[in-house]
């Protein structure tokens, strides 16, 4: 056995027992009992656990005896110090770890590995790196958190020890991957190429492990299928059109119906913005595959229009079952011999309101069909297409329709009045575009996402506005039940379980987006709320043209917890009045907006 070498650590007997230097003798034994009861992780060897017990016992004996304590104080220097030998290094580091002195341990990491390398020493150092990673994670410093996790794993790998702990660290990193992806994508694309490449690599790894967007395999993130779809929605708004095209075309080959539709949108957007109709024709191929099981005739009509195939576009409209968009197209073509003017208006609004906002580099892109068809590259492609492409590629070749495109009338659609968006829904292996009826001409509901590009953490874009019918059947008692269900959903989403299922069922639109984002941020910070509804009184129920407005008085106690500790300054116990906007989606009443009065 090697000769013991002295090791001095900044500890004293009071610290390792958790006592102040002026403590009474009677406090020593209870403190010792508490410390002995705090059993370290089971991975520590019996030798280190025995040394720990002996050290605590010796400290208690010295501090509990007046004569020994007096002698200890005479010999104790002004700065606390604990002299051990290198064979006791692991237990000394363990004491520092239990006291939360992480920086002291990390400062001595290399010296400790040289002086007393052992499985227990490496375990303490790895656990310290993990603790530092978790603190960085709580502060939303994901890059630092992952570096600390990698340092922890490196310490164990180099010592070829504790594979179970290595797996535990790996699992922790996998749970953090969704937030890591979002943070890496947060910066401007032109300034963070390496970060974006890393984010896409991590995302592709998650998709492989899940077996696609609609897959149910375990990727270790802890996200169920619904939550993973929500995550993809966040990611989309942080990706450029080219990044989305590459991502979703790769996923479309699984095959994936969801990825096929998203790839088609990316291809249409890229083809339009870059004046390259070849991308549009490629998008049409994906949509044709989807048309066997889903009504995508409106999208096919837009593609045909952009490819100059007017007759084919009209055929697609005749096959479409979407009455609201069709009625709008017909109304905009009322004085024309065909539906082309309305389709042109619809296509511009669809691109502007649904497609372009889904790409971080197209938010301010210009949408003008006249400008698109006027570009030489488009004219050349369409001329070649009409002359030589086989019938399968261009079922109804015609000359470019640019001369027939009327100017788009201003004010044809009120964006605020429409909010014509849609949400990605999983069902039977499909990711469908949810339709809606708002009572006014609308553009195609979009299968787009929930992420804003600005920081702080992203806000969710408007979710689908449900179909509103028979609003007169809403009574005060029915409104009361909807609002009480919402209070329960709020507790589930922001409580310690962080379950957003009921929240997504009961909320829609702006309200859903705000509360989903709030739940995500609360979960990421490790915080939670406990709500106690004391009283709920519905004051008024007013039927509007397409919704029901409910004003209610709510009395609740809301307690906010951070790291398991109640935070009185964030908690409250007071009544307040709220105005809710309720919309009916088939038989389900949902809250679209809420405002505290």
C-alpha cells in the first residue's frame, strides 16, 4: 500500500455536523443523528461510507465534550481546515459535496485525481459537475449545463467506472435536448452557423430515436406524442425555409404524412420566393401522395396556379370539399367567367398569412403573384413546362396565366377577424390540418406553429379558431362548468405534474398559446403553482356574432413554489374579475381569450 500523503480541506467539525461554532453541547447529538441519517448514494463503496461515519462520530465526540472542544478550539486555526490523508480524500470531498461547496471540489479536481484517484473520488467529482449542470439549467444556461454534464461523463469514462451513473447522466442530457435545440436556434442564422448545425443534428437524432414526427418510440426527452408535436411547432418558427425543406423532405421518406405536408409548404414557399417553380412542382408531388387520404385540393390548386396550369387549378377546386375557402374564392370571382381571380386572391392571402410566417427568414417577404409571374426565370420555366413535360407532371399544360391575374383588392380579408390558423393534431398516425368556420371569408387554415422568433422564450402563435355554432345554448350554469374545468386544467398544467392535456382541450387560440408557454417556462424553471379555488361567480353571459362573452368573479388562493419552497412574494389570495371569450368546436366549448378586468 502506498505511503499516505497529507490532504488539507477547508472544513471543520462544526461544518461537517451542520452546526454554528457557538452551539450548545446539547445540540451536538441531534445534529450527529441527522447527518448519519443523510445516507449518500448507494454507489459509494463501503470503505468511504465507513470513513464518513467515523469522521462524523469523531466530530460529535469532540464537540460534545467540554474538554475536547476546548482543546479543539486551541489547536484550530483561524481558517477552518481538516487534515486527512490521500486515502481519505474521497470522504473529505464527499463532505464538501454534502455542504454544497461545489466550487471547492471543482477547483481541486485535477489535484484530487492525481493525489487519490479512485471510483469514489470520481463519483464525487461527477456528482459535483451534475449539480453545476442542474443549476445552469435552472438559470436557462443550457450550453453551460451540457458542458458540465459532458465533464461529469468524461470523469467516469476515463475511470472506466460506474456505468449506471453514466447512463443516468446521459438520460438527464436527453431530457434537456428539446430546450437545447430551441436555445441553439435562438440566434440569427447568419451569426450562429455552428449552433444551428448542432441544433439540427440533435433534432435529427431525436427524430431517429422516435421513428419520426408521428413515432411513439422513446427518445428520452420525456415528451409524449402530443408534446413532441408542440415542440416541432416551436422549432419550425426558428428554422429557415431551406432548413425546413431539408428536414421535412428527409422525414417524408419514412414515410410521414405530417412531414410530407410540411415539406410541401417549404417547397412552395421556396419556389415562390426564389422564383423557381421547380420547387413548386416538387411540392405538388408530395401533395398528390397526400390527396389519396386527405383533402389537399386547395394546396394543389395553388401549386397548379403557380405552375401556370389554370385548367388543372380549376379541376382541383371542383374536387375540394372546403366550403368556406371555396365560398370566398367564388365571391372574389363573382363578375368573372371562371374562378381564377378568386384563386389568385386566396393564394396570396394563404402564402402571406399561413405559409410565410412559418419560416424565420420569410416573415417580411413580399407576396405578389404579378411580380412572381413577371420574373424571367418563372416565364422560362412555365414555357418549357407547357411544351415538353409529360402529362403526369403537368395534366393540363397551358400558357402562363400572368396576363389574367387581376390586382388583388385591398381589404379582402381581415387578419384580426380571421385568425385563420390551424394546429397539428395526431390521430391514427396522421397529422391533420384542423379546419374552422368563422363566419367570414377566410384563407386556408394553416398547419403552422407556435413559436415567435423574439426572445425571451417564444410566445405561441394563434391556434385554430373552432367552429362556432348555436351560441345561444350557452347558459350561466354551462359557463360556470366550463370555467371550473379551466381552473382544474390550470392547476394540472402549472402544478408539479405539468400536465397540459386538459389545458389544450379547454383552451384555444390566444389563451391556449399564452398558457402553454407559461406552463413550459414554469416546468423549465422547476417551479410550480398550487391553486385553491374558493369561489367562482358568473356575472354575465353575452352572445356575440361568433362567440359567447362571459364575465366572472374568481376568488382563489394561489401559492407559488420555487425548488419546493413557498414564495410568499409571488403568491396571492385575492378575488378578481375576468372576461372570457368562449367558442364552440362541435360539442366542446373552449376558451379563446381571457382578460382580467
